[in-house]
C-alpha cells in the first residue's frame, strides 16, 4: 500500500495529471471568487439601515463572510470539478504503469457530470454525518470519521476505477470479496483530504492510488 501511495505521488509530474490539477483548481477558484464578489455586490446594493456607517459595516461583514465561505467551500468545489476529469488521471496511470491493459471503457459526458456531482455530495454528506456523530459521541469521533469516510470514499474511487475495466456485476462481486481492503484504502484517502494543501491534490492522488490498488485486487482475486 505504501508503494502504491508513493507511485501516486510520484506521478504528479505527469503532464496529463498536471493539466487536470490546473483546470480543477482554476475553475474552483474562479467560481468561488465569483461567489464572494457576488455576495459583496448584493449587499452593497441593499440599504438595510438609515445610517451610512452601519450600512458600510454590514457591507464589510458581508464581503468578509463571502470570502470565508469561499475558502471553506474551495476544497469541496475543487473535488467536484476534478471529479469530472478523474477518468483522465486513471488513464494516465494505466498508460505509465499498466500499458498492457489496452484502452478502457470511455466515460461519457453525462457520466462524468454525474460522477463529479456524486463526489461533491459524498464528500459533504460524509463529513456532515461524521460531524453529527462527533457531537453525539465525542469519544468515538476519530474512529467514526475514519470508518465513514473510508468506506464512502473508498467505494467511490473503487467504482470510478473499476467501471473502466469491469461490468457492473463483476465490479460488485470484486468489491464484495475485497471490501475490507477497499475500506483501508479509503481510510488512507480520507486522511489525504485532511492535510492542508494536500487536500487540493487528494482527488487526483486518490484516483492514482486506487488504480494501483484495483490492479492488485483483481490479480489477487
């Protein structure tokens, strides 16, 4: 597993992967800068009080709130955008490390859009669920967080990679036999999402990592 994770980090210099990272970060930044600017512009046009200084203070707080919201949503937005392009990451990893596999099943535009949405929703729901459990059972927060995120993220990235090579019945059968190893791989991925700056690379790293894990799983089965 350490070898596979090292290979994932080692391929960040791949031009195809650098392109995916550049696009996802640029689009996420543009969307969130627009969001922050839009919130500020809306409040700037509103007159909520009769005192100029109070309206100015409200506008300032709204602008700051927009910036904070953009910063908080940036990782999730980057995950969603990169989710549209992760098929290209898997292709780059297979091209470098598994050239004998041949072409994979192509991912259509609609499937890519749904995939990006799924990654965004899973990322948010998993953390909201873990946050709720943490509030109810603070002593189990780390364990629950790892298990929930490990399972959800592990399965999402497994299906992303497996769907390129297996039909749905084979994919589900392979997962049922190797769900424990997928869970552990998902826990590693979950940790990547917690490290500042690394979390911006996490979708790409997770995809590359899971390609290697998937190849090991299919060989062992």
